[in-house]
C-alpha cells in the first residue's frame, strides 16, 4: 500500500493580500495512491505534502502552512485533491504567551585600558618605559530582551541580576561563550495585561539586558605590588645521616619591601611581579600572562648560582578572579 505520486496543480493556486491584514495563499496537489482504502491521515501525513507549521510558502517565507485538507475526486477512490493553506498570521499572535521574545542588539560605548597600539607595539616613552593609565574607547554589545510571561513570576528573577553565564548561550543564532554575558536592567512592571481570542489570557511583560564582554566578565588584577620575594638564605641541605652537601642547596625566600635606586629606597609606585613574586626589572613582552586560581606554589629553585632570582617571563602578569555569581542562563526566556 503506497502513495504513487504527489503533483502540484498550478491552475488552482490562489493568493490574497489586504491593506492591513495577513497575506494568504493556497496550493493544490493531486495525490494518486494504489489502494482505495487509504484514509485522509495517510494522505496528509505524507512527507511530500506541506506540513503544518513546518512548511513555508515558496515565494513568501513569512507565510506558514496552517491548514491542510484532503478530499477524494468523484468516481475515483485512488485520486485525492489536497489544499494547503498558508498565512503570515501566526497562531502565537492570538496567545500573547506564545509570542517570541523581542530581541534588540545595541552598541554601547565605554573606555578600556591599553598596553599596546593597534599594531601590537608597546606604548612606551622615549626611554622604552611603559606608560600606564592609557585608555581608549571601545564598544560593548548590549542585548535587550522583552518577553511576555505569566503573572506568576519565575523563581530565577530573585537571584539572577548581575550574574554571568556559566556555559555557552545561543541567542538569535549567535553563540556566546561562558563568562561573557552579564544580566542587568531586569524590569518587571507588574501590570497584568490580557489577550488571546477571548481576552482571558493574563500576562506581564518582563525585560532585561545581557551585556556582552568579548574577553570575559572575570576580573584580571595586575600582579603588582610594593613587596617582592627575595632569597635570604642559602645553605647546604642535610641528608638523613646528617651529612651536608649531598642533597644540593636549600633555598628560602622572604617577603620584603621592594628597594630601588642608589641608594636603595622603597618604591613609590607598584612594580610588576612574575608568577613567583620576583620583581620584573623591565617588561620585554607586552602580551599579558593570566594566572588562574589557585596559584601554584612558588618554586624555590628559580635562582641563579649566586642565589639571585631569575625572572623568565618578563611580561605583564594578571591574576584572574571570579567575582560574579555564575548561573545557568538556559532558564531565561531568550526565544
């Protein structure tokens, strides 16, 4: 038992457009089967027939198939005529809770600090010293979302303001990595509205914005300070028998104020430190290195033969902190 053919009949195609109403279309198909016992369900559920809410009108993608009907041709039980009706009016327009979320992308200006120019060259003075405090304008995208929800408020609204996404989020076809969206500007005007065919569907309009930060909403703190680690003791390490010198050198470090100049004096500005807490005398690379918590224990072998600290990475170091609560944004009405 099979449907032999499905052919569109162009002579029966219709369309309608009014000044203030939806656009409507009708397509007609002839279906031929090999069994007179076929029922209407067998005809309308065939994959070659437009399916409700899944098919769009070929020349007007905004028009969705909302109705299909089938009838047998007189004097034949194996030939059917199928009408497929399309309209730009969607059923969700009748139910305010079924309407999709309103999504608006806005560009917001802000300032950010920079360490190098657009070509990657470090920003320094004529003596090649870094120049701090330089800021430039940048753009941050803000995604404004409005959605009709039932008057019974969802529980997430109490704990989500100023939280960031703990995983990837997809909005309007774009995927935003974790820690790059922060929820702000949550508004809930508790004005109960009514809609629907009979005006008996209650809803309120909830709105909020997601601020996108392409780097991350985690905080990177400059690894700078007025103190540093300094090697203060170097002695042979004893083995289990009490003999010295057979197990190498034992090094210890102390946290001490940073002294620079001649004569040495306490610094008046914070100095860059490497991942071991040693002073970086001069930055040679401007690409920063991010240190994730928990910080690894500081090794005590990062010194030369004289016991002086060896700084291998002469680049700005930043310590990354999680300062915002991280939440599952899949509970938000984003569609």
